[in-house]
């Protein structure tokens, strides 16, 4: 994990290692990452470390999961989610929206 990437409760750090060619990011239980709005939720940018002397840099402005119900779009990134399992490269979580329970794998 890169130093200086805090991840709050309800978020997880995903990484495929450290060093050249690797990616590290903090993702919330609803799949949000990147962008200042997500930082309060515990997310971070996706940091890619290219091969060579160039250090890691942010790669994504922001990413959210959206759901549509009858023409209404819901930003799931603002909902409370519970992370139920995680590894270095995957997260499983669940949340409720409009009376429906969703499980993200």
C-alpha cells in the first residue's frame, strides 16, 4: 500500500502489490473510488505505478455505482454499505436501496 492513502471504516484497500506496474485504491462498500466526494466515504483515487522511474499517480477522477428505478437514477455511492468479505483484490458488500437488498461481488 502506498503511504498517505487513508481508508476509513466501511472501505477497503484493493491492490495487486507494490512497485512498478501495480495499482492500489481505496473502495467503499458501494464500489465508489476516486474524487474528493468519495474521500469522506473512505475511498481513494486509483494509484497506478508505471514501469520505470516515474512514481505512482492517480488514474481516475471518480467512480460511482448508479441504479435506475422507473427513470429515477440513484447514486448508490451515498448509501451506507456493509463490507462482508475482502481480499487484496476483491470486496463483497451489501446495501439496501428502495426496499431492495443488493450484494456486490
